[in-house]
C-alpha cells in the first residue's frame, strides 16, 4: 500500500517534489480529481504513468503548469490562450496548443500539440513550484474506471502500485477539467465538457465554440482518449431522467437508484425495497458533481446488479455530468 502524506505539511511536499525530480511518480490532489504525476519532460518517468494506469499509449496526458509564463516553456501560447488564462487560470480549464520540443512525444501520444492546465489546488501548485517542473498528470485511476476525488480512492485502486499519495482533501469540483482546443484560432473546439461551461468560454472570447464530435466508436478522434466507455463502475449502469423501479422490475433489492439531488418524499415512498442514493441534499448540481464519482464508487462496492442513475438537465455543469454518466453507462466492448 502507498504511504499517504499530509498535504498540509511542507516537509511532505518537499519529499514528493524530490521524488518527482528523480523521475518518480506521486499521486497529487487537484481541484478537479486526483492526478498521477510525473516530470513531463522525462520520458521514462512518464512511461511509468501509462504502466501503472494500464493506459494505452494513444491517450495523451495533460501537463500541469504554474501559470502562463511556465506554459510558454512547453507550448506556443496564442492571444486567445492568453485571454482565457487571464480569466480562468488557475482553474479547471485545459487548453490544447502547439507543443514545443521540451515535451516528449510520449506525453502527447505523438501529436504536435500539448494539453495544458494551471491547477488551483494549493498542494499541486506548491509541488509544481518546488520542482519547477511541468507535471504530466492523468486522473489517478486504473484506465477506464471512475476518477478519484479523495486520497482514499487512489489508495483503493492504485495503492499497491504507488509509493506516495499526497492527501489534499476531497476535490472541489469532482469532475475533470474542461478541455478546449485552440489549434485552429478561428474555431476553438470543446473536446471535453467540464466545470467551465461552453457558454462561459464563448462569453469570454466573444466567439462561438465548436461542439465536440458526438460520442462515436473508438476510432480516430480529435481528443484521443475521449473513449466511448470511460469512468465506468463494474456494476452495470442505466440512465434515466427519472430513475424509478416499477412493479415489473425484477430483483428490486439488487437495484440501486442514484439521484443527483434528493428526491421528494413522494418519490422516495414509491421506491419500496430499493436502495436510493443521492449526490446532494439540496438542488445544487455543482454539489452533485462534487460527490458523483465518490458515490458511484461506493455503490459499486455494494454488490448491486444494476445502478439506475439520474441524468441532469442539459445545461451548465449538467452537460459535464451527463457526459461522464453516458460514457460510464456504455456496455463493455
Ligand atoms: O481535471 C483534469 O483534467 C485531470 C486532473 C488530474 O488534472 N486530468 C485528467 O487527465 O482528466 P486524463 O488523462 O484523465 O484526461 C486527459 C485527456 C485525454 O484523454 C485526451 O482526451 C485529452 O486530455 N488530451 C490530452 N492531450 C491532448 C492533445 N494533445 N490533444 C487533444 N486532446 C488531448
Ligand atoms: Mg482520466
């Protein structure tokens, strides 16, 4: 099992930083999800990330930097990028830009572009600052499984393969960052919906943002790694705008209903003999997003035959919630 270090302790952060500088791997908290970090300029360190996660080499990694100036050491920063970083960095916005040679091709899956973000979590920022390195960090979960939003989640699924996990508490957003490609300056394109919405980005740029290609088969994609099935629990998952069991549902006691916000007493009363969970006590979808992955993990350990989860209204953070739920519900290939 990995040793869990406190993110409040400067000595721990020094220790994590030293390990990273020597080509090691450390799980670190960010404001979105926990990441599995390595020196992004060191190919053999980065190779270990792919190995530990069981991640295919066609799936490029996000590189974490302190700020725009740090980003400019590894990517060509455009005027549009500067505008966005001034508003949304540090925070959950990843920008895809033309890469510079400092980043090895292993990180970018052979592409000439690199995905960059400046995290706001103080622990991640401090570690980047001490090392002075850009840190490649995908979500710290086995490939295809639900992303971790606490140090314990990382321990549960990857602890045996890691030396250290830094505990920075539960993640503030609970969903991975929004990814925006700026490779075509005329057509910024949204590769992954996330905590920063398309509308917020369009308002900031006074420009229309092209939508992601609808979820398709795992063939050539603009965002390699944006796989049809991803973030999936082992338990089979179905989606519904109004999860419920009816008198025809078999094995009601083997069914879990997962609501985004607490259902009314009338709805609860109808779900006899069925386990009902909700991500938020109040009708606040940001709160639901924060707890969604943790609750999915918990339910996944409880030996249900099926989880029926509630879809969100398709607006704001609801778009990112639905994106993750739809990928999670895809049947295994
Ligand atoms: O919130 C986050 O973004 C978290 C935390 C740890 O920062 N990281 C994360 O990384 O979600 P990961 O590896 O799970 O997702 C990275 C995705 C890839 O699967 C791919 O879709 C996209 O970022 N990506 C990375 N580099 C790219 C590139 N050069 N061009 C297009 N898409 C890229
Ligand atoms: Mg991931």
